[in-house]
């Protein structure tokens, strides 16, 4: 661990002075706040003159406005923060011929990669905490409801899951920066992995499910239902390869106490869910965590595996002074 704080402090200074990171972080914060503001103003009009239901504060994060919800927005574009933080973490040092100078100092080689990763996680934590606090403040102002202890705990768990999710993409970007010596190549590889895992996994799962278990349109309702469930099950298994699916299912269940399962076949708007809540009992926080525990463990596991591979490759690479 010798020298890790030195690398950490250097990386934090580089991140705070990086124009591209500040721009993408400001853009994501701005769009996220706009989405939450639109949802908050819509909810303000719809609940005017009626009793405010429970857990309405969490709808700021889960309700879809004109496009998508805040959680969907982070699941889709949040990885860009991690990619920008990590795609040139190592090969930038190689290009500037500063990597050999770092290892020539009384600093262990593993302190370099550990310090870079910890600095990136710190920046992700700062950005996500800031945007959640800003939206929470807007929610109190627009909706006029102060969140309770249960809602605050759910927001805290959501924040941790979001940090782990974006950290996975940062670890993948750092891995590409270790493998490829060109910053352009590592950036393109990171973006290609993001597009593949976020968009095309679900499409591939649909094609595979239709090929393996096509939905049969027969007069036998039992057989049709069985074929539909088998098709949906295959799509579900394939979609779990995508980190965005793991993140979306976990966060939607944590932030919606009325959800009894990570996936639902019935899509409802926010006001429909509020009406339905009169006839349902919300799940306790502990039960919601138990339901999404496999998703949370999977996100943490793939993040650790990704960084472990990056660590192993970096420690075995040859570093030349020329």
C-alpha cells in the first residue's frame, strides 16, 4: 500500500482539472435534474387537492416523464462517466512516458493501479451523491413531502448500487487502457462493450428465445401460455448478461416498495401505481433487499472480477523507459 495515497491525490487532481470529465458530469447532472423536475411538476399537478400517498417521494426517481425515468437515465448513460474516467488511465501514462517514472519512484506497482481505481470511485461517488441530493432537494420543494427513514435508506442503497454499477464500467475502461496502448483504441473498445452489453444483449436474447422456444398461437390456452413463459424465461436468462439489466431490475425494486418481483409483465403509470397502492401493502426494506440480493451480488462480483483481471494484466506487463 506504500505510495497509494500519492497516486490517489495525483489522480484526483487530474480528474478535477479534466475538462471532458467536468463536461460529461455537468451534462448528466443537468439532464437528470431536468427529468426529475419534469416528473416533480407533473406529480405536483396530479396530487393537488388529494391526500398524498406513501412513498410518493421515491417516484421522483422511478416515474417516467416524457422520455424515461431518472433511474433508467443513469442505467443508460451513467456508464459514460466510468468510461471517461478510465479509458486512458494507463495508456495516457505510457504515451506521456510518465509510467516508467512512476515505477522508478519508491512506489509499488500495485499502488498505481489501486490508486487510479480508488480515485475514480471517489469521483463517481461525488457525482452520484451530488445529483441524488439535488433531486431530493427539488423533490421536497416541488412535491412538498419530506422523505421518511425508510425512503432515505432506500435512496442510500440505490446510491451504493449506482456507484458499484458505474465502477464496473470504469474498471472495464481501465482494463482496455491496460491492454491497448492507444487511447483511441481503448476508448472505442470501451464504447463498443457498452453498446453491446447495454443494447444488443436484449435483442440477441429475443432472437434466441424465438429460435429455441417460439410462441405458438394455438387454441389451447395452456399450451400457448406455456410456450410464452418458456420464451420469456429464455429472454430473461440472456438479458441478465447485461449489467444494465441487473442494475435496472435491482434499483426499480429497491425504490418501489410495491414491487414484489424484479420483473413485471404489466406496465403501469405512476398514478396507476398510486391507486393500486391503496389495496397493497408495501414490502419492508429488508424484504426488498432480499429480493434483489442476487442482482446486487452479481454487480459487485463482476466489478471485482473486472478490476481483478485489470490488476493481474497490469502487474504482468513490461514497463519500458523508452
